[in-house]
C-alpha cells in the first residue's frame, strides 16, 4: 500500500522537476513526507483540543 503511494509521489516529482536522477529529487520526497507528518500532528492536536472542550 505505502510502496505504491511512494512510487506515485516519486514518479510525479521525478517527471515534474526535470531531475536527471533519483538523487536529485530525494530532498523533495523527504520534504513532502515531513510536511505530511506536520499536517497529521496538527490534526491530532486539534482533535485533542476539541475533545477537552
């Protein structure tokens, strides 16, 4: 499941960035994963606040 998702992200970044190799866009992939983590963390914190009232 995750492998296909990462493959799709890699394909989009590789084709869209004009990269010559996989190493050229590895930073972009890391950044996307980091932003996703922050988004999930923010949602979790919002849920906690909503539950506490």
